[in-house]
C-alpha cells in the first residue's frame, strides 16, 4: 500500500483530486489517503441538488456544495469528519473496518454501503470503477455537528422539525465516544495511519498537481458540474 497526502480542505479541489487519482494511478498498486473538507455537502454523481439538499440553508451558512464521481446519497462534511480513499484493484472498505477494530471500535460493514457501530451509522462509503481502476471512499464521523448535518440535507418541502433532528440522531453517531484515548480528529488521522502498512509515499509532481488544478477549475468547481452534472 502506498500513502498519498492531501492537505486541502476545499471540497471541489478534493473531488478533482479523487478523479485524477482514479484515472492516473496504476490499478495494480493500492493507494490510500485521508482527507477533510471544510463544511460542505457532497452529492452523488447523478443526484438532483435541489431535490436532495437545502440550498438556501447552505447559502445562508456558508456551506459549500460539491458533486463527486461516485453514486449514492448526499453527505455532509465538516472538519470533524475524516474521509478516506482507497484507489486500486484491491480497494475495499473492509480495510477501514479492520483498522477501526484495531483501535477498539466494534465496526461492521452492512449491505447498504455503510459502516455501523452498535446499530448506528458512523460511515457511508461508495465505489467507482473506471478504466480498470477502482475507487472506494467514505466518511468517518468523528465529532460532526449532527444538527447542521440534518438541516443541510433537509429539503424545504420536508419542513424539518426537532423530531426530525432527533430521528437522525437515533440512526447515526460519532466515533468520538468509542475512542476515549483519541482526543481529536487529527489524532484519529494519526492513529489510522499507524494501522495501515504503507510501504512508501506517492508524491505528486508539480505537473500532476497542475493537472488536478485544471480539472478543478474547468469541471469540479463549475456550476455546470455541481448543479447539473455537465462535463
């Protein structure tokens, strides 16, 4: 396994970064990286933003909207959420479940592309196969603001009330309570890196980073892609 470092917290750039990795990295190798986004809602490849997201709430609260290249539903990220990505033919969410168990978290895979702990969701993941390569990525909610999460993903027609917030809280939970020896999301990142046997680091060149910048500028940060999935 080869480690990649991604320090950006810009959701549009990070979506471009993943697409570049999927189409440029060797599928016979397994690559891994951890990353975070500033507050943002990330919608699935084919989702209708207006039907899935409270766009007015996002605008009022400075929350970005981005579209990823994988399917699945809309998810809320903030800096207390840690994302993971595996790229390569051997990419598998079970790798993350195994790492969480090493840290003492009784994590389990479900059939709905989720990772659960004691009956509640702590992670959602998605896959994409392209040009013989596989991307598996997902969230790890360390200490996410669940009230903001709920309101950001609530469309105006559903008229969210306090009962709706409580309902979400009953289905999802944060990892923080299961990691008493890990006091921050940064410490969780460090602990997870210790769990993976990365043999070396894949450092992107200046020209490769320029390609990602261009992909972000011309596709992933554009309204045509984010709102209408055009490229």
